[in-house]
C-alpha cells in the first residue's frame, strides 16, 4: 500500500507540475514576436493597498506628454475620474487624486502656456448605453429611438467642467484614493454635455472644444474666463460605429498655426475649418475616405479620431474606419495612405521622435494592435502586434483595449489601457525589428520557431 500511495503521489505531483508548466509555456507564447520583448512594459497606476487607482475607475482615456518631462493622464470610470502622472526619474506612476466628482476625461488634456494642465471632463463615454428593447419602430424608427437612448444619461446632467491643474503646486504632494486633486474649477462650457475634444488657438489664449452628444463647438478664454458656445456644427446624427451606440462625432481638433484656422471633420465626411475671425465654419474640398453606402440610402460617414504632426511638419490623421490620411493644409489636399488592419477604428495616433507615425488599431470587442508607418520609407505599415508583457514569474499581462497614446521627451510611447484595470504601457521604439524578422534567414526562422512555436506560421 505504501508503494502504491507513493507512486500515486508522484503521479499527482507530475500532473500538477505539467499543468503549471504548460500554463507558463502557453503564457510565454503570447509574447509579441514582432520586436524584442524587452522594448515593452507596463506600470500600475499607483501602489497596491496604498494609492492604486481602483478597478472600474482606472480606464485611461487621456494622456499628455508635458514639457517638464513627465506624462500626465486621466482615467474614466463607473464612479470617478482620477488624474495621475508618470515620473520618468523614478520610473513609477503616481496618482494625483480625484478630479472633482467627474466620471470621465476623454482626449481632453492640454498643456497651457504657463505649464498648467487644462482638463475637460464629462460622463464616462465608455459606459455601455442601455438600449430600448421594445419601441414602436413604425413610428419612431431605430435611429430616433437610439438617439433617445444616448441622450437619456444626460437628462439631468449639469455638464462637463473645465479644470486647471498646477503641476508646480500639486506634483509634490502625496495622495490617497480618497484625496481630491487640487484643481481650479473654470466652469461648465456647454450644459448637459461631455467635453469630447480640445485644442489651443494659435496664440494659446483660447481653448476650442467639441462636446458630446450634441456636437456643440465652443471656445474658452483662459484670461477672461469667458465661454462662447457656437452651437451645433453637425447637422446630421449618424451612428457609423464601429460602436453603434455612439453618435459619430469627431474626437479631435487641429489648429493651423499659420492661419489660426481650426480643423476637424464635419457632415458627410468632409473636413471643415473654423475661422476665428468670422466666428463660423466653412466647408473644405477635402473628404475622408470611407464606405458611404449611398446606394443603400445610409446616412453614415467617417469621422476623425486623432491628429499627429511629425517633426517635418506633415500632418496625419486617423479615422474611425481605421484609415490613415495625410493632410496638406497649404494646398488643401488629402491623401489616403491605407488601412493597416481589417478591423475598424484608429483609436489613437502619435508622431514618434524617430520620424514614424504610430497607431493603435482595433474595435472595442477585439484585441488592439500597434502599428507604425514610415513617411520616408517605401510605404506600407509595420505590424508591431499585440501589446502583451511577460515578466513571469513576477508579472504578466495581455491587454485588449486602449484609447490614448503620447510620446515622451525621450521618444518612449506611452499607451493607456482602457479596460477596468487599466495600466500604463511603455513601448520603446527601435529603428528596425530584431535581426532577421522581415527577411529571415533559415537560422533566424529556426530560432523564432523554437522560441515562439505557437505564433510563427509554418509558411516561414
């Protein structure tokens, strides 16, 4: 009996070790083979059991690379929005406290001329909308009822607020999860709306903004504290998606410093420009590429997700269809450069210090991937793959959804995860993938196959 018991115990130990090692091996296979793994890492939003921004309130939805060398970020959540910073000198994220009683900050962080951080808040736009299951379709129509469902959370909402944060006064303090960030409240620009995007005027005296869901365009004078609401700048309500429960409104603004004009996308995918002197929008001759489906009498059209300008002055933009475009404001011409991924949405776009354009692509229910585009190269996109970090046995994470990106002073890409336990990812770009990836030799193929057998296709 003792011999049988011993044999059974040895067999059981072997099975347990096999399961554990097999799980570890499977985890290892998720490391991205498209570049050396040590070029990607992540940071928690604080210290566990001390000041870690809690789950469900840690979805990173805005990032700002500040001229002081730090990176500031804001979260959205079910109950509360938080401000935080990444300090490159200590290599850690430090929470800066609650942003008032606000739930979200969406692409609305700006550095002011004096180094202050301006924050535009609102409801958490990532929260799912409760859609009506039963309604009189023959009278209301699907789109009319969808608009009612989208507007419902805003019925008694006062409106997103503008805040000012002073890094010189606030960065040195220590915060717990119950502490509020020291902010100056600048008021509500547009009642009943979330601040959806912001940009500076050419003289950096005015903040221009877009609101959701009513698509109002406004300006805020940082000296006089006066707000001017120019009203709705979109005549149509469309739901082009891929999130069908969102109204399609552009998520970015761009100021042409030469002319002072403010650019974004308007009705039917045409780019529009706001003239501060005339105080109104005008139509340009530039139109975003997309599937307009005129034959099906659809009202859909694409919108701009984000802008990025490289060091040579070229302006790029990404659309909700996932297309990269180059915009020449001088000649008023737009050129489509292609679509890096079959899935829709270019969730974030930034210009790297290495001359490349970096893009986060992917839909909400699918895994995001990172891509780069070299304007000076032969064209085409470089697939940097999924964002998976493996520092086992210490920590590991495979992330799915992202909504913000910024480039630090040393060229590091800071990428904000927008899931319920959001982390700040760091990607250090390299001039080329590891040797042998794009044009592998037989030896390189064998090495990659041995190291990542589940990922490297047999075609190699």
